[in-house]
């Protein structure tokens, strides 16, 4: 999985202006990819790590996102879920032109274009009622023709009115045409994501990219929006989060599994990225899981 070269998805809108999809997990659609369309994405079940552009964070059932054109994204369910899930995702894909033309014809709708501007970096609609979100998605799914468009427009209006919109990606990772430097940075990113536990220095990363350390550090920051060490630590902390609420392993064991050899260093970075200690995170995450476990029993 690369944050530089995602799989490009082609969406057929020749016979319809919006596309509705829902799928379970695991599924071939659960992959690191990008497309020209905007996407409204509701997580129905599971939890795990969200990758949107250069954002790496947690997601849980009920979270609602919007991604903009060519912004790579993927939601990776934690390994604690061993059984297939029938419906994990509900999503709608649509083009900028469709909404822009609607705003041209109906000026009262033009303020929704500001929402699309925010979506260029990805949006998490913090605190949006998941029951309402699912109801809107089901209305889009169950209606046809003009009624489906009306249901979609109604959802966009509600989302635009929602106060807590959190943008996710610090940089808009629109794919460059060619560019060997970007390809070499992508190779390093792929290696880090797959081998985050290994000790891997800036010098080794620069050698892999066939660059000097100074040149590599500058290019990595420009392309990903993060310094190399910060990016590596973000990956490791994200992995540790999944292990904290999915197992009863001691924190020092989890720190080592995530690639930290020093517990104090792990605790310091965890507090920096999550705003709480690993123990507090575990307690909070497990409290969040209780309602889901009760409803499933």
C-alpha cells in the first residue's frame, strides 16, 4: 500500500450521475485506491485504521467520511475481526461537475460547493448521528431516478450544515505525471508500511531511494507532508492502537511489537500522537467497544 501510487479506480457514470455501493469485509474493494469522483463513505461495522491522503487515524462503526477527487484512501479493519462482515461500508460516488451544474441552476445550493472544497483534503464528520447517516444512505440506495438525486442532495445539505467537519490530510496527494523522485519515495513508503517493526534509519531510507540524506529528507517531507521519522512513528503508533484494545498483552510487549525498543520512547510518542497514555487509550477504546458487543449478543 503506497500513499504515493494508489490503484486508480475508473467509475462508470455513463447512465447515472451518482453511484451507490455497499460491500462487506474482506472484499476486493477494500484497497488503497483513488478516483476522480468525490466519495461519501459510511463505516457500518468494525473498527481499524483510516488512511486518507497522508492522514493515519482510527475509525469505528458509524464514522462518516468524504474524500475528494484523486485523494487516495482506504479503511483497514483491525486483525481482531476474524469473521467476515456482511456489510462494512456504504458509499456514494459523484462528480464535481454534477454538483457545480446544480449550483449554477439553483444559486441557493451554491454554498454546498464550500463543502466540496474542504473534501479536497478529506473530511471526517465528527459526531454526525450514525442512524441519520445510515438512513440517508438507505434512501439513496432504495430510490431510483430523480428521487435518488433528491435524496442525495438532501444528504449533502445536511452535511454542509453539520458544524464539526474535521479535515484529515495535510497535503492533497494528487498524483504527479511521471517523476522518478516520487517513484523512489513511494518505494520507501511501501517498505515502511510493510516493515514498520524493523529498525530503519533515515540513512537507510535515503540509500534505498538513491538520494543523499538531505535530499531524501526534503523530498519525503514535500511528497508525504511528514518527516521520515515522524511518518514511521505514526505507522507504528497506529499499529499499537489496534493491539491495545484487541489483546491483553502488556504495554511493553505491544511497544516492542510495534517497533519501539524503549518503553519510555513509546509512551512519549503515543502521548504526542493520541493525547493520552497507552493505558488510557486501551480503557477508552474498550469502553467504546462495549455497546457493539452488547448489541451483537
